[in-house]
C-alpha cells in the first residue's frame, strides 16, 4: 500500500472513531484540543500552545475552543491551589458523548 493510501486509511479510521464518539461535528481544532486534554489527563492552555501540533494556532483560537468545550461540558477547569494564575483543564467523563 502506498504511503498516501495508508494516510487516507488512517484518516478514515479517525473519522469513524470520532463519529462513534459523537465528536465528528466538532471542528478539527476542537477535536484536537479535546483529544489532547484527554491524553494529558490534566493540562493548561500554556501546555496546549507549547505542543508542536498546535504551533500554528493563536492564543485567542485556543481560548475560543477551550471556552466552547467548557460550555458544552466535555471538559472542566480547576484553579491551581499553589498558583491562582494557573487553570487546569481536564476531561469531564460524566458529560462526554
């Protein structure tokens, strides 16, 4: 199988998984941020921005996505006890699709 055919097969599998999870109607960046938060278990906007995958996105774009995911209820935020400037983001299992 050619590399581009393999790549399309991977994209199709990813599409199928996202559809099964009920997140196929999210934008690509919304899905990516959500998946990053789930993979990290507990993260911050700063960590999201520092990851190479998100290097082309602005702070305002990431903030907009995080606000939407918080509003929808698939993630929740929690202020750090040590540093009140730090806000942790985590996946909210009870409200997941």
